[in-house]
C-alpha cells in the first residue's frame, strides 16, 4: 500500500516539476520508489536532521513550524548549521532581527513538491514563498540528505544560506528612505504609492484568541507607474536607470517646452512622470519600455549606497550621469491619424470607408456629396457626384478625430486622393474644370478648450475652432493626379467667409504654423468645403470629401 502511495505522489511531483523547470525537463530514471522517504511532515524531517538544528530553531522563532504542518505541500531548501552560523556571524550587530529571520525563512521554502532532478536542470529556478525566483545553480545540494519525500512535501539540504535579494521596487524604496528628497526621480515615483497586503504571498500562521486568522503579512506596493513599468514584478526582468539629480533636471528642462500645461506646476508634474517612464528598459536594450530611445554614449556611472549598480531579484538598477534623450522623432514624433479611425461624423449613412490598395492602412474615407465647378472662360458648369440616391448636400459636413500632440508647432498634411473615373475627364489644358478638385478644411480645438461642435439646426459654421470662424487650415487635391496619391497636401491657413468657406490664403509668415499651446488631446474636424480653387462654383457651400490620413509633423530643429 505504501509503495502504491509513493507512486501516486511521484506522479504529482512530475506534474509540478514541469512548471518550475526552465525547459522541458524529463524525470528519466531518477524517479524511483527507493528514494529516502519519511512518514512525517517536512518539519519533522528538518527536526530529525542533526545538521539543521539552526534552521529548525528559525522555523520555531518565526512561527513557520506551525505553517509547515498545514494542509499545503512545501519544498524546503534547508541550509546546514555551519552555513547559517557563518551567515549570521557576518551580519552587523542588531541586523539579525525578527524581520531578517522572516526574510531568511521565506527565502528557503517553496510551495509544491519538487525533486532534485527537476530543480537542478540548467537555468531552472524555483519560486519561493516570498515571491522571489531563485536560480538553483547557485546552490550545492547534499545528495545524501536531499530528495527526502515527506507526507506534505520534500526536503533538500543545501550548503549555503540564500540571502534574500530585493527586487527593483524594493531597492528603490530602500534608496528613497536613505536619500529623502535628494533624488526627484525617486520622490516622484513613490509620491503616488500605497502599500497593500499581498494576499497571494501572505501566509496564515495561526489564529488569535478571538479565533481570527493571524498572517505572516507580506506587503506589496501599488503604484500606477507599475502598470506600465512593472519593476515590482518578480516574473520579469528590467533595467532601471537612476540619474544624478542634475542630469534628471536638465532632461526635464529639455522636455518642458514640448509638454506645456496650463500652469508651471502641472507642466512640472507631467514632465517628471514622462521622464520616469523613459528610464526603464528590458535587459540589454537602449529603447525604454515607453518606446523612447535613450542615448548612453556619454553616460558615466556613479556610486550610490556603496555600489555603482545593484543586481536585484528581477533585474538591475544602474546609477548614471550624462544620459541624453533626443526630442526630434524620438520623444516627439510625427503622428499619423488614419481617416477610417474617425470618432464621429455628421451623417454615418453618407460616410463610406473604402478598401484601397494604395491607401495608408489599406483604407480611405469618402463622403457622398455634390461638387460644382465652372469654366471661367466658357461659363460651362460641371457637376460631380457619387450615389445620388444617398448623398449629403450640407455645408460643413465633418469627420471628427482626437489626437494627442505636444506643445510645439506642427506642419499638417492631408492624404487625399480621388480615384473615381467619372471625376476625371482629361481634356485640353484650358478645360481643367472638367476634373474635380477636392477642397477640404481642417479645424481644431486645443487641449483644455471647449471641444469643436456643430450647432444644432445650422450648417453655417463649426463652433470653438481655435482660430475662430474666420480662419482655418485648407488644402485641395486633383482627382486622378497620382501626385496626390503619393504626396499629402500641406495645409495652410485661409481666411474664411460666409459658411466658413475659404476665400483667400493668409499671407503672414506663420501661415503654415499649426501651433499647439499645451500638450494633450487635440480635437480635429476635417470638413467639406467649396472655395480655394479657381474653378469652384462661387455659390456652392458643400462638396465631396476624400480622406486617407492626417499627418502632424513636429517642427523641431535637427539635433534637438
């Protein structure tokens, strides 16, 4: 009966082992029923081994003697007395306290039953109950006293104490306590932190006199930064770069003009948050998790808390000075908004998303309407339509978008190409009115300002345009001209007349400047319009729309 029970337990061990080994571990012939086996618990196995008296005392002092008699299964990596005594001797006076003892015990116990073959495979690791992943190649096992299978787990005897490593988050908290208000990067990182009980890692040690559970409580940090850069996660590895304060401040000043907000305080807060995110990496990378490339070519290390870098349980913390981050097409990039990603439209039934092999993203958007053009010489009038049974005849038909932009001047382009055959009538040079010119305007409301809106019951205007009702960004493209298929239209400011119809181009030096005063979400409307083209019929108000994408190119000096 005992032999059958052992076979069942080894089968369970096999399943568990596949979860802990770094590759597809095979048990081969090592799984056998003649392994050392005790009828008692892992606690009793520790107690029975004369070389583990120090560790057994630790279990009693920390309350883990009760834990190890519970219903769960455990794998114990118990250090021999000589190793434990040597470790304690090397500590400073007062360091071997209750918390240190708890940390030590937690770092030598794992949930589940794992035999030596499984945990001694190359690069295999075992997650201890403190949540730390331990590389097993760091240890030497006493073969005669390992693989001791008990009724609630397995005991292995090891030759040294595994000192608990802090993860990146824990070590940064340690540094923050050592250097309060000295490193703004740390101050800001932990200003939004709360500590909560880690229910998965906290272990019930017993009950109090009222019958309430008593836990060995392990606390974890909750911080919204860690949702994007989870340096408190033991199952992934990262590199965190901590800058000297002067370096951090110089980068903040570089960022600030591109991240302006309504107050200096808000700008400073946003800039600091952005920079913190831009200094966390996957191992060996120079592109941060945020996607920003960081320049380390002139960086030098410095010493902090006695070290130049710290090897944490989940990565590395590097202390550097002289780090640089380029702005142009790195921190502040060209933004392309696909036409088909519109958030709203004046009339969805008259808005068509088309599949086009030549279009950016494979799609463009067309609005069914009517456009008129007049030959100024002959007076002949031409009408261009699509689907006359379902088309819009109103002015200021719009496609609405939202785009996050920085506080910088942008050049704005529309990708717009009309490929409909009945809009393309190549003829004599003097008869250009026979080919449709698609005219469109772009209006915007800036971050924090009232959003663009079309007033109910009117087609005459769009409210809350940043440049008012007398100015907007305008451009046109010619149907069938493949120049416009490959080259977007550079928008410029136009004076707007009745129904916000473009009249004449603005001649000032800033005519192409799309200036965003504050970083944030910009509301954009691309609208149909007549005007701005010599053949547009003077009395018309609306018109057809063809839009592939909107491109915002930040105007930033080379080398910035």
